[in-house]
C-alpha cells in the first residue's frame, strides 16, 4: 500500500495539530488505555497480597507507560517507531508473574521479596526484545503480513471478550447481564459511533470522550455511578530499585518465552499502526519502524523493572482510536506520554478514571477493539489469499480460539507450556509463524490467483 493513498486522516503522521485538538485526541487515547494499564497491578496485588503497595504500583505503571509512549513517538536515536504507539502494562505476563510470586511466597518471602523477584526477572527479560529488534530485517520471512495480520485478529478477538465482560457489568458482578447494564453500554457505544461519523471534526475528535461522558451521566441518573473516597497519598515520586533486585533462572524461562510472544504481538500492533497511519507495511521503512518499536518495548520494560512497574508492551486498542479519530500525528504521542506521566505523579487522576462504570467502559472499548480485528483482516487481505494462506489462517484461528475457549485443554501439561500456549494470541500466533515457515509456497495455485497476486505486488 502506498503511503500517499487518499485517506480519511485529519492529521497525518508528520502533521502538527494545534494544541487543543492534540490534547483532546491524546485524552481519548489515555481514556482508552488507562484501565488496561492499571488492571494488571490490581490483579497481581490482590493475588499476591501486595495491597499496601498498590497505589505505588499503579502510579509507577502510569509513569513508565508515559515514558515509553513518549519514546515511541519521539524516536530518539532510532529507539521507537515514530508513531502513536502507546505503551502499557502487559496482560501476557500475568501468568508468569503470579507463578513467580507464589514460588517466592512458598519459600517464605514477603511482599518486598516477591516484588524484588518480579522486577529482577522483568529486567533480564527486557533485553530479549532489545536483541531481537536488531535482527528483524532477517526475520521478514517469519513475520509476514499474513502472520502479523493473523496475530492482530486474535488480539482483537481476545480484547472483545474483555469489552463484553465489562459491558455486562464486570467480572463477578452480581447484576451481570442485567438489562440496565446492557442498555447503558449500548447507548455509550451508539453515541461513540454517531459522533465518530459526524461531519464536524471536533465531534469526531471527541467521540470517545463524549460517549463516555454521556454514559457516565446516564449511569449517575440511573444510580449506577458510585464514587469511592480517595484515601491514598496525593503525590508519587519514582524511586529506582525501591524493592531491590533478585533473580532465579528456574523462573526466568517462562518470562523469556512470554517476551518472545509479546514481540509477535507488538509486530501485529505496529503493522496495524503503519496501515492506519498510511505508511508502508513492506520494505525498509516498515522494517525500520518495527525494529525501533520493538527496541522501545525493551527499553520500556527496562524502565518498568527499575521503577517498580510491571512489564510493558505496545497496546493494540489505541490503533482503534487512531482509526476512529483520523489522527495519526506522532506529536499526539508526545501529549499522551506527558498526560500518562502526570496521571502517575498524581494518583487521584487514575482513581477518578476507575470510577467509570464497567458497562460504560465496555460499550466504549468494544468499537475500538473491533477496529483492531478489522485492521488485522485488512492486513491479511492486502494480497489475494492463496489456498496455503487460507490453510494457515484456518489452523491458526482454530488452535488459538480453541485453546482460549477451553483452557482445560492444556491442564495436563507442565506449567511452562500452559503459561506459554494458554492464550489465543500465543498459541495461534506461534502456529501461524511455524506453518508459514514449514508449508511450501503454492506452486500449483490457480494461474488467475497468481496473476492477481503478482499484479497487486507490482502496483505497490
């Protein structure tokens, strides 16, 4: 695809929007990702008994996300993709983090020892994407548009499940699936859809904010908005290696394997970002952006380990915000980074966002996560799909979605394999990558399909 095709972008990658539209767009990105950033610390804290340190973990996660996002957009010394690539705490690492924490606790370790181990493992694992980023040019045969598109589709499908859970009322809600919850999420969703298609660009820029605001107003009128008192400290300043450093090689292998899977996820996210930003998804520029983006992922994880935050990776849902707002300017990424760092410095902002009712959040994120899935489909279908391509997609989707639908399928395997292949993205992504390597090209493909594919490649 040409980088100069006509598009619906209001601001292209190198455009410089005025402060107000840049701020509004950045705020939408922050609102789309904030819950995803703070949820992993909430889960880890609850499971491992780290409640006393939860405000700190959330604040540091927001600060590191801001620094990583700024790095991705600014791209100093080639570190970063030079696009709006929001960095956030990764759900992929939750399984191995909890396993490591439980192991330390079984040995008699307390909360600080648990965190010293988690952040020590994170620091060493962070160098895996740093090293792999240097060889992405040689991995083009492995990480093709077919593979990255398949991974992106699986990411979108997995995220949609989270949206539906929130829409119904949230995990474990007593009124899950209640008509009031469903109506609240639906009205939020429809508000965002209507504003995102408005002719007025200001309404389009503020679609997510307006939708969430409208949803919160309806929730308040219906009694579903319950404000919780703020009881934490008002300012959180970073402290390097606050909990020390620990390492155990027997716990490191799962971290290393998940790091490789996150690289595969990031490739899909970065490819979608290139597509939405009207940049090439083949050639030297594309590989350069992938290399810089993966390198920045590693740098963000180093910062996370040093400043007591969970591992960081590129978020997929923010590609949906780019598509909805029509703003791809990397200057907005600088605003996003600054806003996230500010939220980390003043925890009350994050606490306020946590008050958004789950159905409102579910309705707002569904359309964005669906856009991630749609972007994956567009990437896979850049060229006509051959029988070989269809087979790879079928097997990858079958395995990935099957494993996620029935987690007990892997229950008899060692914990390392369950952690590695227990998600649709991991199992389906690895399957797509292996099949793409092992299955020979379609030399016997129908001539008309071959000709169409050749014509498509030549036109690019």
